[in-house]
C-alpha cells in the first residue's frame, strides 16, 4: 500500500459531507469516488468536494482502480451488502454506526473481511484529547482493576415537538431501532474502548420505553421505537455497566455523565463538548485526591475527522483501527442483548 489511500464514499447523505470535509486536508487521504442510488445526490456531493469518480451502482465504484478503501455511509439497514461486496472486491471498509441491524450481520462482514482492514465509526468520541488521556490512565494500571462503568444521559423532549425529532422516529426503514442504536452505540464504544476492549460482556437486564403519551397526542411516531433505555450489563470478573439514556426525560436541561470506577479511584468523563473533559479521583490516606487531567473541550470537527483518519492510518501503518469490526461485534452483541432483555422482560446473554 502506498503512503496515501484512495477513498470512496457509499451513501451521499448528510454524514458523508462530515467525513469528507473534515479529512480532506490530510496528506494520506485522497477522495476519489462517490456513490449513491440518487444521481443528484452523487453529483452534488462530488461537485462540492471535487471528487472525480461518480457512480450510482456500488459495483461500479468498487471496480474503480483508484478506490483502495470505502466508507459505507448508508442507513444501517443497508450496511451489510456493500460492506461484504467491498471486502470481496479487495477494498478496506469503514462502516458508519450502528454497524448493522444485528450481530449476525456483523459476523457476515467478518467472514468476508479476510486480511483487509474493517472498522466502525462508533469510535468517534474516542478521537478526542480527553479520550486519549483517559485511555492512557487506565492502561497505565494506576487505578487498578475496573469495577464499574456508568453512562447516564437525560435530555429534555425536543422543543416544538412535531414527531420528526429525534430523526429515527420518522424513518421506519432505519432498522426498527431508536435511541440505543443511535446514541447507545457511542456510549458503549466509548467506555469499552477506553478500557482497551478488555471487558467481556456476559448477561444483561434491561427496560425500554417509547415516546410519552402527551407527545403521541401531538404527533405519533412513524417509527415507534425506544427513546429511553435502562440496562445493567455484567462482565467477566467483577466489572459491571450501569446504563441509562432517555431522550424524553423529565428534566429542564441535559444531565449527562460518563464514569469509570476502579480499584484505586475513578475517572469522571465528558464524552461531549463540556469541561472539564477528564477528572481523575484517587483514594488517599487523607481522603479523595482529585486531578483535572484534561480541561479544555474539543471542537466538533475532531470527532468527525477521527474515524476516517484513524482508518486510513490503520491501513497505511498495518495496525488495528480504534474500533475494529471484531470490537463492533462486541458492541452489537450488547445492543442485541439489551433489546432482547427488554422485549422478554428477563435477563439475556450477550451471545
């Protein structure tokens, strides 16, 4: 492989512009092709970023010799076929999040991958200085073994609710998935990735709820999926995850926290653009010693740039990406387990 990578994008919706705009200045990146079944969308995106290859069929893009790797930026219900086709054509693949509709689809991707690089964009929030610093602290062993992961995000209902926000409430083709697939995969990737993918999920208890009745009377959702998720996940050893995300919570303003508790202390984290990003709290003879590890918040382009640059670097340098497809399979199995546990109202396995 040369010291740069020719990239093609499959799916020219809104997220494609973030991928291209925030990575095009990197010398290892060459945007060479775009594909969408909508000719107008292809032409618009290609013209916007001066991309030469313009296709409406995935097979035609994959036949372009300038394309070394592709980003699959379609909806999750359409990730599997182009990913498998790209691997079979000898192309590396970065898949948008959520990686698939279920873990069986991720297993099919992995079966086709061979020695090529496969990655998932659920790694976005691990591209930040705060995430890098937290990863280093945990890897150093300074805090000892991991005991508990916590992710809690409570957001008030959308202002002037009309049934179109969050977006998945009016996209019935989005795999029948809601808040967990949209934001939960970020929460899971963030915490499991910071811990080095060392925790093996075992069993899950979970509950979900949809749009509250008062909002259904205003505008019933077209895609009647979950907007609130609560789950407890046990891992091998002594570690566990407490998870709560509610996008229609009875709060006046967002209340969000991510935390990793360990044998000798804890990390309080901000996955989003809040300050401080990372606080280390350690046990001492005189009480708790607190240290701000990263104060300054990142800018949003950092998270859009991160997965693409990491993917390209992984190809060029011959290393694993931040979130490989094997890692994405772990996240997807947890997601599947949460959906299953909530639907059956009983504990579920992560297998």
